[in-house]
């Protein structure tokens, strides 16, 4: 082959070797870079989703605390008696004055505790006294006259007027950005007659959002320097930042693709867009539960991919250098072909060519390369065998449709189109039948041969891999795991009908609460399993103890409290793909940190917090040999007393809401 390198045929052969080696380098670099970018993308998507979950929940909890405080005012007997007495023209003036003083003291106390006091620290006064304020609580009679207030001032008059004018919105909380640039929380609640369901007035609360509120958008600290959470309100075609500083209206005309506006109009989607500064960012938004208010979170594209892009750049430089060195070597060998020394060198090059071919041909994946005219220009042996071909001439420089058929060709080209649009590799999973057997084929399209002058891709490498065995193994494992769980549940049922029914109730209620709190699918899966088998170790307790009438001894209570740990000992060798063990380990934790492992608050996994509340609730409303069942209302009242100490308040509130709807 190398006897006379000066013949045109052998020069072409050397050139082809050079091209093949360069292509191998390009494919390797792009494949590695694509994998690194995919990993970074998953990381930044998890970062954005997690922070939006945490920070939107923090905003919702903050507003919910304020609502609970104002709810207590609307239901307070002193407030209702004051409005009833005030509305009666026959009421004694001294009685009215006395009730006003009691009501004023109560309203002041609520304002202090809930943060609805303005800068002034005076007692509650009549609403017509003018002074500036950043927060207020106002009692309004059914004629819409303000009769009592805390720190009222005329600068809040317009805000309150707008709130009262909203049709059918007399039990609501609204976050708004006002024309003066400030942002406010506005709450209005109906006040009902003591003896009927008639409205006798309203309690209105307004609070300017301050730095303590906006700190919720900065916690917890994160590793990304450009990570940014913002609140944006949407009213019609007006988008406005809700911020501590005077708010800014986002320009809409011609800016529907602006990061913040796009995210608000397409919530729960993570997209690549340009922000107002022209920088590309990853951005997503979620409505925080108050009409037209969204939490928008963004991270710089450049920072997210900085390491991967730097590595890709270095690899490109290295591949170019290697290509240049190889090209220079081949040219040098061709020029000095009459020298025995260089004949040996060419023999080494030939050996390397065979090695590269061997590596390509021994891949278990089908690989082929198409150009921008959809012609097949390269394929390995696996591709040839799959398509029943004996030599390269059967596919080389032929249209893809003629090689693989019209249907398969269109599927490949659709994937290639997506890869070219995304400017990175794209993977799909297809389910097909081969010889009456279902097969799962993973396809990956990698765009190549980019030209900087027109920023277009002119070819694609397509790699196919049959992953049927992997998927079938996973499905078989999940089926076996589910069967094992069912066996464990039946053990509980056979041991105690009461505890089986208890487990079923805990499972059903836990699933509803999980949906209302919008927790992750991974935590839902853990909750589904843990709630069904949390009482598994009851099978180890004597039936006499399970069905004992009368009070339990200290030792017997300790046996019941050890059930979660003994259950863990039984199932610890199961290979769960969700945090089932962690959930069971933490079901006896208290949110104040006084549980067995001293975990507190959100350090307790959400699935364990849910089971803790629901398990105790179901126990309270169930008859036991030593006591009668409590009513649902009494059980909820017990849980509310211990919220923020034994129980997570967001779970208690969600359960109370579910029970109240029955």
C-alpha cells in the first residue's frame, strides 16, 4: 500500500487516514462535552427547582401566618360584640366606649404580634386621625365605614379602597406593587354575626413588604454567584417587580422572550432566555398562590456551564493540535518516502489506522454519520449488520431514506433536527418490535462540523443502543419490590385488623396531603411505601398487648414507640430507590428538635413530617380497647395546639383543610 507514496491512489489513502482520525477526535470531544453539559444542565435544573420549592413555600408560609392572625381577629368574640353594639342605635354610649377600649387593646396586641404595626407605637385610635404608616389593621362596619384602626394613615387610604372595591373578594390575601413603587400585602376577612351567618363588618390589614420579607428570597445560601430569586406581579399586560426598592415595570412590547416575562407566562418550565441586561440565563417561575404573583428564579448560563465550557475549549485546542501534528507527520512521511526510516514510521501509522478501525468496529452500538444533504458517509459494522449490508458501497454517499427506509429515516432526521436546534446532543428512547419482541432502543444525535461564519451544523453522528435488558431488569425489580411490599402489608392485616385499617387510612390521607403540598415525586414514592408498612413490626408483638384494654405501662409504650426502628431492621436490606428508610427513621422526630435524633424543622424529611401528623391524627379518631375515639374536630384541635413543637404546621394546616372539606 505504501510502496509508492507518490502515486495519486496512495496519496488519497493517506489523506483519508488523516480525515478518519480527525473525525474520531471530533466525535470523542463532542461526545464527552455533550455528557458534561448534560450533567451540568441536570445540576442547574435541580438547583432552580429546589430553590423555587423552598423559597415559594417560605413566602406562602409567611403570608399564611399573617392570614391566620387576621382570621383570629375576624372570629374574635370581642370584635363581633363591639360591631354588634355599635350598629345598635339603642346601645348605651358607655357600653360602646368600654367595648371599643377592649377591642382596641386586642387589635393592638394582634398588630404587635403579627407585624401590622407601623412606625408609631401609640394605642389604637379612630381611623380619621391622619399620619403616615407602613402597616395597619382596620375594623370596618357593614356600611364600609372605618370604626377602629391601628396606625392608620392617608397614604394607605387608596390601597384599602381598592381592596374593598374588589367584587366578591372579601376573604382574600393579595400581594401588589403600587403606583408609588412600594409593595404591600393586603388581607381582608369577613366578620360574621355571633348568632347568624350574616356579615356585620370586615377586618382589613395592610403591610408594606420590608427587608425581613425579602430575606426569604435569599435563604438558603447557594453556590451559584448569579443565582437570583425575584417576585414579579402580572396584571393584564403589565409586569412589575415586587421588591424592597421602588418597583420597576418590565417592558413588554417586543420583549415576550425576556427571561422574567417568558417565565411568568410559562410557569414550571426551565428555559434558556436573555434577561434585561442581555445575558443568557436559565430561568423558571412558579405562582406562589396569590393571583398574579410569581417567584422567578434565574442562574447565569455562563456560570452554570463555566467548567464544562472551559474543558470543552481545552479539548478542542488539544484535538486541533493533535490533528495538525498528525497532518504534518503524514506530509513529512510522504515527502521522505524513499527513506527506510520513514517507511517504518508509515508502518506504525498503518498499525494505528488498524487499531482505530478495530475500536470502531468492536463497538456494540450502531453508529453512522450523515452530511447536511442527508447522505450516509460513514457507518460501523454494527450498522451494516443491522441493515443486512456486506460492504460500505451499499450505503456510502447514498440518501439515508434509501439505506434504512422512509419511516426509520424520518425518525432519525427528526432527532437530528432537534439536536441542530438545541446546538447539543439530543437523546430519545423508542419502543419497537423486533421479531415479535418489544425492544427499547436509545438513539442519540450529535451535531458536528460547525462553521463559525454561518453558525450552522453540517452533519450529524447518530448512535443507537439497545437497552432493553436494562429496562426489563429495572421493571422486574420494581415488580418484585411491589410484591414484597404487598406481602408485608398482608402480614400487618393478618396480625391486627385495627392496625391494617390504621395503615390504610394513614396511606390515603398522606397521599392527599402530599398532593396538596406539591412535594417531589421521589418523596411521594417514599411516602407511599413507608405509610403502608410503618407498623410492620407489630407482627413481633404479642396479640394480648396489641388488644390490651386499659392504660399501657411505660415498658409497653416503649415497645410501641420502637415499632419504626424494628420495621427498619426488617426491611433494611431492601434496595429502595426513594428515601423510605430515612422516612421511617424520622417518623418520631419533633419539629422543635426534641425527638430521638434531635432533628428540627425542615431537617426532618417531608415524608416523615407528613406521616407523623397523619399517624397521630388517625390514632386519635380511632377507637382503642383503652379509650374511645375523638371527633375529627377535637383531633385537629389537639394537633394545632402542638404545631411548631411536635408537628409541622404546614402539614397540620393541609390536614385540617382536607378534614374540613369532608
